[in-house]
C-alpha cells in the first residue's frame, strides 16, 4: 500500500515522503481499517517537527483522525494507533475506541467531527459549563478547532464573537454563524470585544492559540468568566498572572481531550452520541474547505501548519489528482 512516512523531524513538506510499504498488521485488540478520509490536524505538523507531546518512533505515518471502513464494511471514526497513522491507504486502530460514523455526514465531514468537535464539546460544556444566552469568544474562529467551537456555541444558544486574522477568514466566520467577527489584523481585539459586550466582556473564551491571544483573553473575560485553554497554535505558551485571575474573579481551565479516552471513556461515547444528534439535526456540520488526494497530503499538512487554511482539510485516498472520486 501507499503511505506517507516521516524518517526525520522537520517541516512537513520536507520530511513527509510517499512510499510503498507493507499493510500494517493489527496487534491485540486492534483492527485494520481502510482509510476513507483522514482529517489534517495541527498536531500532525507538530509530530513531523518532533514538537508534540506524543513522539512516535521513526519512521511513522502521521494522521491522527480518520473515517475508515472495517473489514466487515462498517463506516467508523478512529484515532489511528501510531506509528500507523491515517495518511495512508490503511491504518490500524484500537477496536474498543471505534465510533460509528454519522449517517448525516460524508467521509471527510465525519472524519472532521471527531477530535475538534469532541474537544469543543468537552471544553464548552464539561469544563466551562456554557449556558444559553452567554457570550462565547472564539479565537481562530475560522480554523478547524475554532470553527467547531463556533458551531457548538451557536447550538448551545450562546452569542458568539469570532476573532480571525484577515478578511477572507472573517467571511468564513460569518458564514459559520458568528454574531460578531473581529479581524485582529485590522482591529483592536480588546476594544472591539468590549464594545460588542457593552464593556462586560465574554463569559467563556475558547483559546486554541495562546501567546498574544491569551493576553487578550485575560483582558476581555467577564466577571465569573471562564478561559478554556485548548492549545498553543501560535507557538507561544503563555504564563498566566494568577493575581489577575484572582482580582477579576475568572477561571482558567485546561482541556486535554485525550485524557478522557483513558480516564473516562464513557464520556467520549456520550459526547459522540450528542454530536451525532446535532449533525442529524443540521446544528453542526464540519466545514471541510478542501479535499485532497493522498498524493497531496504533505503540501496540505504544511498549509495547515502555516495557518493559511480555513475549516478542515481532508486527505481522501480515493480521490484522483483531478478531484474525482
């Protein structure tokens, strides 16, 4: 079969190589899956660079999120068991962690409903307790993680403010349903959010960016607000001033979705059931901005790493270079 392999750490476009390799053999408790679509996540780029908390042995195949097909024909969602990741024709995954793919979504959309939406659901509901009528601020609102939070926030009845970088991403954020869109490249984020909230600030801030975005979050979070720390796409991990959290009376909440798979997997199943319901209702629908054939994976991972994409980019092995299935 064909699979992308990383033999040394570096930028995805430089270290990912498409090679002919043997089909992986499932271990105990694992299953072999034919990859129908693999969603690209920022951690895929970090793993190529050797900067992610999970460092699979070299060589490895990136791709942490797929919609696959079991040998008996079931369409499922899975996080492949590295080093046999999803940017390949076949991957392996733990049988106990498979989730049924929602019928309302195609393969690429289904693959994108997994990690990003689970992270959003746990962050907004389990950790922050977002309530209808509250104001939710989402950083990088047009990106893969942010777009999921926007849709989930709207589905929960929140007023959503999306922060983006650039006019094109602002248009995407509006299409996603943001009530207010702030272009950080053209506006003062802090002033714009305070104006949009009458000076009160946001009840919940969803931050997958870190760095300067977190500093802005601390200044615009409301009394008894909650800042949900999801990741550090900016590359800068902030050092929160805890005296500031005390004086303003807000909470800083960490969200590591992967821990639920080991600490409380029943909650992951419950979350998936809820997301499937929302997808069936049309309340959420992953924004897949681009579908690329297997041969385009390395360039696509690099675009995600460079922050120039919107929504999700999916690798679909069944596509030809011309885009036909």
